[in-house]
């Protein structure tokens, strides 16, 4: 489990195409410190498994399903990425519960700079709109954020200077894709309420 608090702004150093998969090599001295084969590291919000590490870099295999459902397929050598290690047991939950399982991708629609913050509008796949609510949580490229406004097809987020400086969201421009993970609690609530609906009808009879 992750928290959506990005630890390091890393960089893709190599991409190897493997037919139905890709192998990425990424630089991240902080997140690779102590990392070993089989550990997890979130890359732009996608939970990846470490294959090996060396000299502050790690490699990870990304299967076709992940490339299809996320924006990782657009990464190239030199691309900057948000990196986060899983939360340690007993650690602080600084953001919100993030699984590293991307629900879909959106696109940066607009940026509105201000003196001390920036408002960003992001498009939203129609099937995810019901999970996004005003002042709720959403993960954008692995960053835990609070939704300012939610509307069918898009939402807005407000980025503070720290987020702008320490994550890829500071340089994303209109048209750029981003990975989205909605609040998992909303999905569980929907599933539970859906499972109860038939029983509720029977009780009315």
C-alpha cells in the first residue's frame, strides 16, 4: 500500500521493448536505497516489482495490460517520474490509501497559475466520474490530491508550490496524459450497496 506522498522525482534511463511487455530502467537513489528483488515501487502511481538494482537505479517489467491501462507506455529515456516506496507498517498515512492500481488515464486540460498555487483541470473517463467528489481524494500520477471541483468528464485540483516543485505535475502541460486512481473506499461502498440491493427489494415484498 502507498500513501500518494511522492518521495523522489526520478528519471527513466532506458526502455527495452519485449514484444508484449517492456522493461524499464529508472534512476531513483532514494527509493532504491535498501531495495531488493521483489520489492514494490510506485512509478507515476503504478505499483511495479523491482527486478534488480544497481548504482541508484532499478529495473521493472511492465506487462501489456499495464501499458494499456496506464500512461507508462508513453515514457521514454529522459522522462521524469514520481517514485514512492510502500508505506512501512506503523508508518504515517500522510496522503490517503493508494493501491498503485491505476483505474484509468486522464489528460491535463488546462492550467491556471496564481501567485502561490496553481489550479489544474484534468479530464476523467466517464466510468470513473461517479467515484470523484468535491473535497474527496484522488491519485494523479501517484500524487495524493484533494478534488476542488468535480463535474462529469473532468475535475480540478489545486497544486501548492511543493507539489509543483517535487513532482511531475509541475511540468505537465495541456494534452499530457496522467494516471488516475480513485478512492478504493468508494468502489467498495458501491459494490456492497449493489450486493444489498436485491435483498432490499425482497424485504419490501
